[in-house]
């Protein structure tokens, strides 16, 4: 079955998609042209922003982290962000400006600041922004990357850890990342890998067993190595490293991508 969808594909602008999973009121579909997996209907930014409140991060709300994850207080998470910052530095070293979009309570910024980067965080969550300022003295803005209206070619490294799957238009984020990054600057991101099979179908919600990262309206896009690579190539980046994590790693089911800005998009 192929649906004609009103939310056009963010990658190829197609409007034909095949349903993968019904999670009312949302449907997860795969674009029949380029293979991008996404959620329809697509929530508006204002609706999305409301999700990321204190309950989301503390694990006491209907969506978000689980209470036993202790997201905010679990400083063992810092290790992952130190490792990621070290990976960024293979391509660009501090001193320099590093912007973390979707910074949440500031793990990535703490790691980067400790390594000598001049850091700015951006997040739509008022709770997270206030927390990052008050607890860690971080330089953070509330809003989106576009709303931050940064000068063109002013940034050395831009990170989007677990961001693109949450935003209304990943293409728009990458286009703006291209504009603010210097030529040769690094874009680093992590997002679920839609091609990663469910590690334990027997323990998974049966409705989601075939597509276990399904989490609308938090997760609106499910990239594969192929679709994320196409998006980055079309927005002026050259992928230098793409790693997908399997069993045995805390990042199971996620992929990390490091890309360099190799051309400036026409304005
Ligand atoms: Zn498409």
C-alpha cells in the first residue's frame, strides 16, 4: 500500500510513502522514492517544544527518559561526550567556537569546555537551558539554531547529538549548520540507525518489534546510513566517519556521523 502524504519527504520532497507502523494518531512511513522513514502527521514546532519540560528530563512525564535512567544526574554519560569531542578533534582542534544544538542539560558542552572549546549551547527546552546555566554556568540560548541567527562562517565545530530525529525539518537544520560553519568546519551528529535490527524482539513491544526505535512525537525521522549520507552531501558536507553501534555498546541502535563542510550553499 502506498499513501499520498501531505507532509512531503524532508529529504527528496516526495509525497508518496508506504506505512510501516501505525501508532495512533501517528503513522510511521517510508518514502517510496528515497527510503527516508518519517512520522506523519508531522507536529508543528510549538507543539514539539512543549514536550521537553522538566518531567521529560526527570522521567516523571508521559514521554521522555525513564525515571530509572536518572538522565540529569548520571555523570557517566560524560564519558560518551568526551569520546565524541575527541572524535571531533581528529578534524578540528581547539581553540575555536563549538556550538551544540539540542544541548539539553549540558553534557556535551561540559565535555567540550573542559577541552578548551569556546562553547555555545542551543535548546528549545526552557527547563534544560536554565539547568545548564544555573548548575554548570554554561553559555546557552533558548530556541532553535535558526532562531539563534549566528553570523555566517563563524563556527569551527557544530554538534547535534540526538537532535535530527526530533526536529520538524532535518534538512533545514543542516542547511543552517552549513551557513554558520566555516569552510572545513566539522558537523558531528548522532541519531538512531533505522537499519539496525531490534536486538531483542522478544522483549520489545510487539507492535514495535519490527521497528523498535519508534517513538513519535519525540522521534519524527529515522535515518539510515544511506539517507543521512544523502542529506549531508546535499547540504554541503563530506562524511569522514559514520559508525553504527550494535550490541555491547551503550549506544546500541545509534549511529554517529562526522562530516566536514566542503562547500558553501548558494544563499
Ligand atoms: Zn524521500
